C-alpha cells in the first residue's frame, strides 16, 4: 500500500518536473503576488507600512496557493481517463487508492516548495514570524491543500470533462475568494458579506493564518480552522479515492 | 509466420483428429454465462442496455483467441469483465487458475491489458511509463525488463520521447510493451489495430504472432474480418451480446461452405430457385445473389449452364473462398459491414 503510494507520488513528481518550466511558473506565481499585490494593499492597511501589509497578505496568499493551485490538479486525471492510462492502472496490481493518493501527495510536495519560497520572500521583505507559528501556518496550508486536491481529483473523476470541470471551478472561485477576505480583509466588507463569510471554510483558514502571522497563538480562529480543514481534507480524500471506482463506467 | 496458417490455405484440419486429445493444454480462460447490463440515466429517462447476454468462452494456454463482432456487439465489455475492470452481473470465470470474482488481485497479477485507447500518457516518455508498469508488477529488474521489451518492439530509439510525439503505430507498440513488461501469461488486446494504416497493421500482426511463439496467450477483440482470420487460432463471433459461432477460422468457413459465388442477374429470385439444387445455400442480398457451394471451380460450369437453360441473363459473376463475413452473414443474416454501420 505505502510502497505503491510512494511509487505513484514519485512518478507524478517526475512527470511534473519533466518540463521544469511549468512548475517554475507555478512557484513564481505566489511570489509575484507578494511583490505586486502587497504594495497595493499598503494604503488599506492600518499602520500603512509594507511589512504591515505583508503580515495581512502573506497568510492569505499562502491559503490562496493551497486552494487554487491544487484545485486544478484534477485536470491531469481527466486527460489520463481519456488516454486510457487510468484504466490501465486500475487493471494493474497497484493498490487503487494509491493512484489518487500519489497525485494528492505530489500536490502537497509542490505546495510545500511554494510555501517555503513565499516565506523566504516575506521574511526578506521584513516580515517576522515565530517558529511555532511558522510550523502551524505550514500545517494549516497543507490541510487546506489536501482538501482542495482531494476535491479536485474527486470532481475530475465525477465530471470527467475538462469543459465542465473548468466551468464548475470558475463558478465557485470568485465567491470563495472574496468571501474569504483573501485580497481585501473581510472587515472592509458590508454587513451581509460579514454574515456570509463564516460559511466559507477558507475564511477561517485565512483568519487563522493572519492570527498566526500576528503572533496571536491563542486566537480562537486557529483551532476552528484546523478542526474544519482536517475533517474536510479527510472527507474529500476519501471521496476522491471512492470516485476511482467509477472509472470503468 | 508461414507455419501459423496451415488450416486456412486449404489444408486438412489436422488438430481435430490428433491423438493427443487427453493431453490437451489446460485453459487460461474459462468463462461461463457472463452478463452485463448497463443502466444510463438521462433527462429522457432510464435506459438499459444489455451489453453482454450470457457469453461463455474457453481460451487454451498459448493460443490467440479472437472475439470478432461489429461495434457495439459487447466485445469491449466482455474484455473489461474478464480483466476485473467491471464486475459482471452474472456468470463466472477462471483466469490463469484464479476465480475472477473471488481473487481479482491474483487475476490482475497474471494479465497484461491493452485497452482500445492504449493508455500511453502524453507527457511522459515511453521508457518511464514502462518502468513504472514494471515496478507496479514487482518485476525484479524493472530497468532491464524495460530495455528488453523496448528492444523487442523496436522502440529503443524513441524510448525517451514524450508519448504525444509518437506516431499512431509507435504508440500502439508502446501500449503493448507496457502490457508485456512483466511477462504475463495472458494478454488482452482490445481492438489492437483500429485506426492504423495497412503497413502498421501488418507489422503489428507479425508481432502478435510472435507472442504465440513466446507462449503468451492472447485474447484479442476486433471488428476486422481479415485480422481475425489472419491472427487467431480460434475465435468466436459475437453479435448483440451473444456468441453466434465459435471455432477455428477454417472450421467456421467450412461450416458455411467452401466457396461463395456472387452474381448479379436480371431476376435474382428465379436465379436463386434455379440454383438451389446445386448449392448448399443461396441468399439474396439487395442486388446480389450469393450461392454457397463446397467446390466452386467444379460447380461453376453447371451453374452457368442451369442459368442459361432458364434464360436468366447474367451481368456479373465472381468466385471467392468464403470469408468470416460469410460466416457472420449466415449466422446473423447481416454482413459485418452493415452491422457496423447501424450501431
């Protein structure tokens, strides 16, 4: 079981890095966000320095990569459904969940690389964060990414069509992004948005991330976000593994 | 390849009467009563399709067994059931000595599976994909096994190119190489040459024949008559999810008749009545009359005389060895080409 999961993770990673330009672009994206969005946000941040803006925006950008980077990884599965390779793996002696888990694990590895890069840039720009907070932020990001990756694989195996999949993702992306206060903190939002925001799981992750970057370890948003995303990640991962059963129609 | 075709170039069916009946090779596939019904739900309501309706087959160790039939006959569904990909609604099967339903894992270890789509990934190299398949199957030296199978299928030169840059024929060979890297005793090939040009088809046929020499049993599905005829030791013809005939290509054709005379005349019905005493069977098919006879060369003069005596004008006449299409026509009342067109 574990051997096959490791095998598929390695295979997927090799596939991702067979053309290193694409993962490089993927890793560059959050850095560009930090470099170009934080100055914009500066004017809206209490305190008004770049470091203050970064303290608000860095955790948000990390959660954003976690969700939106992983949400698209299911497209690979649709291609493999079509070219028949998924079917081929399903007939092999491979432990079936490993076929999906390998992809999820690959997403996690990419995510950690991106997170480290973002943190390095943020720290270079003057943000300071404690060791405990740092580990917790990374763990929260991993749980968020796991949820999104599981959701994406499950959605791919259910929708089985690139067009349908991209439309579905686009439909949910904007409301989830805005209602999480990713770019603009939700405290700037009108009341009805403030009421709606807690329904959005990502909101809690972003709040917890900001609390961690501000050094408020006892903030109640942290256990809420962890509890929520651990449960969600387990659920979507199980769903994605079960969806694999449907590949033979 | 010459020695592979003795019974279909007019020779005697030597296998049937051979004295080693009691030492018959054991079966690699024994399937019985396989059924599968698909239910599709759409806005228009629920639709059920009986894809396979009680198919049974036996494949001997080391033989190439064909499943011939038009599109939609249930060939792919049968192969998918036998390869553990979908569960049959009814029926049972023993594959390489393992029960299909109770020991799917053991069945999977013993087979290579090449689907109609092929399963060659676009971005990864052929070598990486084959090595991966070898590792999944616990091959002791995956790199060496990969190098060997690449060499065997003349793929060494393009082994490190991404899958999408390969031609159709090369992709097919990669697909089969992936299915063979763990040297399975049984290989499933679902429509292996569909979409290939004649040259690549001939090339692939040759490689499939070499599998027989290596002792690999092959179950292949096809809707090409010539393919089934040229490759298979034995075959079954399926239509609408049921087996309509089974045997060696030679036996099946002999069962229908040795030769077929196809003619066009001004009054086909009357011509058919006139020729009935001379033929095993006559069949009017749109604007042609097919006359099935045992010995075409010797029947032809008598046939021409009979038509002349009745004053029936002929516009064309042709004498051919009967083909598997004639078998299909005799069993189903349609030609394979027509059956393919309406499904």
